[in-house]
């Protein structure tokens, strides 16, 4: 009975919107609270992103598709905070999946992680070792020492499936961070995410559709990179806080 009442309300709002020429954003705000959870797909996306409506067709409520993921799995982390802001040599990830052009795909996916961390300023210096043929911990530590980096960052693409616009897209990766001074592994993390293909559900008086971004793989890598950056940023936050305080004190000094 409640579901029927919601459907009647939605039909009334959509009909009124089409007759009065209301904007899509106002309509989606009004309709959102009455759409069943089975239509919304996830509590994270309560409000629709668009409304397609016309007098000659069934109204369609649209959500932008989102990345489905769990928490970052942190297997190993340092017990102590860094003494200074570390510099990093970031290596292209190695593929652990059996796909055509696996190394090229892994290199480009790891480049997305590097670019995201560079934008977030996870570390003050993050060089991408594009000249490295492949990643192993031993090669990474040795080359990072030669380059004068404090940390060597590398990892593996453990699963990858590019569905494009016709199927689901899935990426799983593992990241390792080594201290070049001791050669010890100090960080080990894994993360995974997926984006479902475009889905339309038809109902009696309206339809609900999810739409994919132009690059589902890029959207997943952006989400995973941000998540994996958070524990690293928390690790170096005391140093950044000290730097901000020192700059603030220096800025108050008279010349």
C-alpha cells in the first residue's frame, strides 16, 4: 500500500512538472524522498542526478553510476611517524592478471594512482619511474637509492576487467612502500572497486536509469587512489602540521 502511494505521488509530481515546466533539479529533489530503495540502488545516492520527461514518453529518473568499493585493506603500516617529509620514487605496477598487454595496462593504471597522489600532495616529491621496465621490490629499492629517494612505491594490479559501456568494470590493486635506507617493507595495502554497466528499471509510471561516465576505469582508479592516500596522509600529517605552524609563526615576524 505504501509503495502504491509513493508511485501515485511520483506520478503526480512528474505530471505537474511537465505541465508547469518545472526544472529537473526541483523535481528530482521532490521525488527523491518517495522513491523506493530498490530503485535507488544505494543509500549513498539518495537524490537523482537528472530527470528526462516529456508529454509523449515515460518520465525517466537518472542517477550517475558510482564506484562500489569496500574499505582499504591495510596489512602493514609503520609504528612510528616519519622524521622528515619523505621523497618517493613511484614504480609502474606489475600485472598479476593474464590479459593482453597486461604490462601496458598496469603501467597506465599505476600512472593514474601517481597523478592522483601528486594532485593530493601525498608526498612533497613523487617521481614516476617511467623508465623502469618492470617492478620488483629489489629493483625498486636499488633504483630509488640511486635516485636519492627515501621511499620506493610499487605494487601489482591483481585483477582487471574493462567492461566499457556493455559490462561491469573491475579493478583490484596492491600497493607496497619500502624504506630505501633499511630495505624494509613499511606499508602494504590492497583495494578494489567496480562500476556496474548501465542499468534501466522500468516501472508502470516511470523508469529509473543509471548512466556511466565516459571512462569507468578512470573513475574507479580515482576513487581507489583517494582511499589509499588517506592512511599515508594521516601518517605524514604531524609533519605537515609542524610546517604550517612554522610558516604561521614566521609570517607574524616583523622585518
